[in-house]
């Protein structure tokens, strides 16, 4: 009874999150309540509360890694933005034509996501879009394409998406092979919606006006601006290298980069005007961070963790194996499910089921990396990148469903067919 009730509560919670704007209930509040409710139902259905608490602690450890990574990346990006560091990139983008700008932004996101990861890249690109587009709805649309591009770019890289990292570390895929086999499908999953939108999107974007009182402020010098920009971006780029060298989790690397930037900016601005100094230091930037986004992540990931611990996801994987059978179709379904359920436990479940069945670089693992990475774009809550953009830009779930989901689905299925055809 309680096992079934958990599914009902989970679906009800997702509906409330989707209807955040009509109901005027913050999605973070719903996510937190959903997580608490599911864990209460789970522990009431079991006879060993000690074991349940141990599972909860294990899940909280892995979730905290994601949250601290997100927090560190958001602070670094916000600090670079407060120093106007992104002017180095935005000053090189002169076009205001929507189609041309959409291609430029999407392709930058795609390749940057492969080097960084889709979550960090999304945060960086939203900061850039705020410098390029003033209209909220236009920025929402570009933000939606950033989600598609970031997830597509992250899917073909061994360090671009958390699920690909999982498969890579577990030895199911090798770095060069995953790039060679999934690059083209991943590119198609972006190019296909971009091509269709090129025929429907018209007009120009409006750039934000520069503040008239900028001269009255205590601005940073070009040297300070460039130093913070390159140190900040360098800190983000160094994370995968740091992980390879030290074998420590990525959040340690991002916190290390944040610490370096923090000390550097404190020394850099210690003689600045006290009125403007807080805006240029980490202590001041912390006040601008949207903490509700962090809590939303916590709630959603804890809720999914409850379903994983209770066995719902394992049961789903068994049902797919029994009733579907075809590995290509199973992967395609897993990708579609990852738009609703977090792709991490889905991939973890698939690794548990098929871990000993297929050798390294088997096509099942390659397509799983593609599908789990790009399928999350179909709904805005289906990926870490989507949740981050949703929190930063306050994008409405229903708006994304109407304006972006169809193009994301088109790209996802197109890329899956390309992979299927190549193999």
C-alpha cells in the first residue's frame, strides 16, 4: 500500500512543480515537502529504520557533492560577472539577429559543455545571455536552447555529464571511443532543432542598456577584469584535470578554485572604496546567489533517491528488460524517462542490471550515455542544466513544455536514429 502511495505522491509533487506559476507556490517548497513525504512513507513501510537512515545518509553524501559543486560554480560565475569579465566574450558578439545569435550561442554552449560539464556551462551561458538580451521571453527561449546544447555537448564527452562520468569511471566506456561513437548523434540532437527554428524564428533581440550612472561607480580596471575572468574560467576548466590527478570528487576542485578567487579578490580590492567593495568580493556575491535553486535541487534529488532506495527504479528497469528486450529501444525509453526522473539513478540502475552482461565500449553503454544525457532536455526538470537555468531565469515549466520540449524531443529522436543507423 505505502509502496504504491509513494508513486502517487511523487506524481502529485511533480504536477505541483509543473503548475508553480498558476498555483503561485514556489517549486522549491514543493520539492522539499515531496522529499520529506517520500522518505517518511518509505521508512514507515520498512521494519529496519537504522538501515533506512544509513541509506538516506549515503544518498545525502552523493547529493551534497552536486550541491556544493553547483554552489561553487554559481559563485565563481557571479564573481566574474560582477567584475564584468564576460565583456571579453559579449563584446565580440555584435549581431542582434535572433537566428544568427541562436546558432552562435548554441554552438559555443555545445563545445564548452564537452570541456567543462553541462551544469557549469549552463550557468556560464545564462550569465552571458543576460549581457546580450534584455527581453525576458527572448532570454527564456535562448535559455531553453542552452539547455539542449549543454546536454547534447555533455553527452559525447567523458567529463561532460555526470552519467557519462559514471560510465567512464566504472570502465564501461573509454574516453576516445565514447567521443568517436556519440559525437555525431549528439551534434544532430542540437543541429536538428536549430535548423527547424532557423525557418521559424524572425526578428532581432534587444541588448540591455548600460547603466547611466556607471561613471559614478568604482569600476574594476581592465587588468582586474581580465585577471578575474581567466582565473574564474581556468578554475572551472581545471576541475576535470584536478579530478584525474587527485581522484578527489569535482566539488573539491571547484571549492579549491573558489578559495583561490576569494583570496585573490580580497587582496585585489582591499584598498577600494568601502561603498562598492562588497559588490566585488565573494562575501558580497553570496547575497546574490539564489539559494532556493539549491534547495530545489536538494528536494528533487532526495525525492528520486527515495524511489531508488524503495526499489521503484529497479522494478522499472526489470519491466523494461522483460517486456521490451531490444537494447536500442530500452535505451531510448530510458532517455525519455530521464526527462521526468533524474538520469543518475536511472543510469545507476542500468549499470546494476547490465554491469556484467556487456563488455567495455559495447553499443549499449554508448547509447545509454547519449540517451541519458540528451533525453533530460525534453522537460526542463529533466536535467541538472535545466533545473539550474529554471532557477536562475525563473522559467515557467508549462512555457518550456510549449515552446522548447517539442524541439528537444525532435533532436533527441533524430540523434538516436543516427546512432542506431551508424551501428
